[in-house]
């Protein structure tokens, strides 16, 4: 009986650990390395220094009115480097 309870606790902790993982990435934003997280409660990782490509001079897209997600104050359009296409893309970043 005690062993089955221990196994149940082990499987429960494994199941919850996959849910609790942070979804953060270190990306080049406007020519600088920054951590981008999908949730405001995720802990930002420490990003290792690297050289980012120079941003493309382009016109900022029109800001649509948005209510920032809980835990953030403002959202703005930033150029985020896409590692797959090797180009900067406009993304909405909230902080």
C-alpha cells in the first residue's frame, strides 16, 4: 500500500513538472539579445551574450489598441530575429 502511494506521488510530480516548465527563449530583439516568455509569470532565463544581426530599417506597423496581459504593463511592436528565415519579423512584445 505504501509503495503504491509512493509511485502515485512520483507519477503525479512528473506530470506536473511538464506543465510547470517555462516557455522562454533568448532571441535577438531590435539588435539585442533578450529573453522572450510566453507568460508573465515565467522566470526569464539569463541569456548568453551573442552578436545579433543588424535590424532592418523599416516602418513600424500600426499599433492596434490592446489590453496588456495580466502581469504586464505595456505591449509594443519589436523586430524579433527569426533563426529559421534569417530575417527580422515584427512581433508584439509585452512587458
